[in-house]
C-alpha cells in the first residue's frame, strides 16, 4: 500500500499501523494493490484523532456517490475507519467521509454540531511486469539467402529448449538483415535478431523468465559459447555465425491492459502500474494510459475506448 500525505512527520507511522488519515484541506491519494485489502481510511486528520469527540458520527460515500454502509466488500468500524477488501479496478475513485460531532460550551452547556469532510482518492495498482529485450547479431553471406529464415527459426527453437524447464519461452522474436561497413573487413551482411520474455509467458510465477537470473544467464552463456566454438571448433567458419560481443540485454517494464504508469499524476507510486482513470484506457501491455476520444467512457481500468 502506498499513500500520499502532507503530514510528513506522521506518514511512516500511519502506513505501518495500516491507517491513512484524512485532511480537510486536500484529498489524500491511496494506492491499493489488486486483490489486497486497503489500509484503514480514517475519517479525521491525525490531530483530530488525538482529541476527545462528543457524539461522533461518520458517513461514508463511495465512488458511485452512494453510501458504503452494508456493502459486502467494505469493513466499517464504529470509530469511522473504512477498509475496502479484495480491491479491484471498479473500486477505484473518490471515497468521501463526513464527520459530525458536537461541541459543548463549558459555561452555558450549549451544544453546537460541526461537520468536517475528508476525501480520499483510492487507486488500484499492480506491480510492473519485468521483461528483458535481447539483441544479438549474426554474420551471413547475403540478405536474400534462403537459409537466413531457417537459421532464425532454429535459433528460436534452441533458445526455447534452453529455458524449457523454467516453464517459459521467448516471445516477440524477429530479425532483419542489414549491410554493415566495417573498418577491417569491408562490407558485411548481418542478421539483427531481437526477442524478449515476460511474465505472461511463464506458467509458474516464481520462475518468471527474464526476471529469473537463471533464464537470462543461460541465454547469455549460450552466446558466449558461440564465440568459443568459432575460435576452437571450426576449421572453416560457418556461413552464418555469431558476431562476437553482440549480445546485449535491455530491461523493460510493461503494464497489464487497463493499467499504466504516470510519475506526474501518481508520483507517490511512480513505479506502479496504476489503474487507468475515467477518460483514459490501455488496450495492451504498454506502460501508458491513452486519452480516450469518447468522453462517455467513465470507468476505471478501461481496456478499450
């Protein structure tokens, strides 16, 4: 759970105690991991919670503008604390609580009722899916060589076999052939191969492909062996062969459809994939919620416009 709170002095204690306090001056942002329970949203600020309250009443309104009392997915305490359980996309939005209590004048015993409103903006989030984009190059005889495609398909099979026991496989694999002018060897033709792996392609989450060092290390070791083989095992270099030191790995993140990153709007959860807000959507695994051209799409976590 992540929360944005102006009272810096108390923010660590509030989160550790699973409480997030309100503020009458501004809304408080709260980020809840998908399918987890929210922290307790407290219908008062930290200072008010340390005071005596006479005849307090708490009235909570959900994102749909209706009262929350009695809903199966909320836990409302008699002291005005709200927990939203099993958080999902549709539960995101504004949670508003009105606190009313009485003030009794000590001299006249006159009673006066006061009202305070606290607003929380609560967002579902997921952790980003970690993946790695792998790039590698091979020298070939010419770009229109029929064997190029066959070689690429065989390479993909080999790499999949290397990590098969991790219940993963490479995806987004492709290659292009380019002519490359080199200082020492003149004009060469090379296959630029790229592929990636991510969490969607793993059947066991604890063995995430490119988030698992064993998978990444195996792929890297395979290409290192190509250099050794070229130098020691061949009298004549094969037509298609690995370009020494061309193996490189780039870390990339992705978000599930309906989620995206925004380190400006959600700076307190910048690394999170936060649910797309009404009027935005994300149809794929990219990290950005796109603005919808049809404003009637007013749901959280939209995957289409």
